[in-house]
C-alpha cells in the first residue's frame, strides 16, 4: 500500500515536471530570457482548460463499477459546451419520474448529486437543474409538455427518464419509438441537448418480452439519433448480480438507491465526457423508421 502511494507521488511529480518543462519550452525566446516587469496572465477560459478538465474526471466509485458492461451510449453535447464557453453556466431541465430523495436527506436528491459532481469537475461552472418530473408519465404525453417547458426554462440540456411507465402500460413498441424519436428530433432542432435515462431494473421482468423490447428501443433510438443514454437497467442489474456473487446482496430499497446514485455518477461523467466527445458523422434528424 505504502509503495503504491510512493509510486503515485513520484508519478505525479514527474507529470508535473514534464508539464512545466513543456510550458517553458513553448515560450518565445524573449519571454524566457528578457528581464523586466512580468506580463499579466489572463484567467483561463473554458476552451483553454478543456483537456485539463477532461483529465481531472474522478474515477468511478467502487460500488458503481460494472466491468465491461455498456452502461452509457456516449454522444457529444454541443449546446452544453456552447453554454459553458459563453456564460460559464448550464441550465438542465429534468423530465420524467420525480427525483428520489436519498436516505441521507442532507445530501439532497440524485439530481443534486449530478449538479455537485459537475461543479466539482468544472471549476467555475454554475449548474442549474430545474425539476419538472411527473411520475408515471407516458412518452407521448411528455412530448407535448417538454415543448412547453423548454419554452419556459430555455435549457441547454434535457434529462429525460423514459420508458418504465410505457413498458408497464404495454404501449406498443412502434408507438413508443415514434413518439420518442419525434420529440428528440424537435429538441435537436431547437438547440437542446438530451440525455436519456432508461428503464428501472425489475427482477420479475427480466424475461418479460415487452419490457425488454422497450429497453432495447431506447438504446436503438439513442444510437440512431446520436443521443446520450444512461442504461439504468443495465447498471442496476449488474450491481445486483455482483453483490450477490460477493455475498453482500442488498434489499430492494437499498438496491434502488444504489442504482439511482450510480446512475447520477454515470450521468455526470457522461455529460463531462460529452463536452470533449469527438465529432462524428451527424446522424439523420428524423425519427427511426418502423
């Protein structure tokens, strides 16, 4: 343990020394040799510190590590990046199920955790999350409400918990995909980024064809339209399995809380990573065909 810490310290010192050497090497000749009054340095702007911020992302906590399971479908967030660069603030509209309060009420809800993680990662960034969650709302009803809320809140990003109510209500998969895709296209056309948060993990429905079809539909639509997705189902399923294998199974309430907590962590990291995501060929801005 001590040797690991010592190595980490030496590695950190070496990285700092190399960084400083690179900075000195990059200075003009007159800057390193000329004497006189020092030149004032302007505060770093977001565009100048992006690489440093990307490298400062904290590691995933042990409880939320899921190995090679794909929990996030990553996508760039150009409107969030623009807001950060231009005004050092991003406005997030939260749609879907009402936010869950953690057992430690003083720590706030899960969206509060997302806000904290983002503000800790991006120094000087102000994050405002506007909660407009409605439990049990179907995707077709949320579409109309989202348009109204976007006009009122003017968000840079919409966090949309979607799919669970539709799967339980047995909404036809084709109708679900059509309604979801239509709203996502509208949001993109109005310069609003989106992060989809998928279905809850319900052990009794792991083999339910319709529930699983809706889960796959979310991933399909997100991939086709280039939308960020957090697979809450996959995360919760994996955490449940790993805890069982480790001999520390959790009750349903604690498992649900852990899934929300880890989803918040995945989401914050996905948003942060989305700011640096390399541009890809732009997907077609049309709902998926059925």
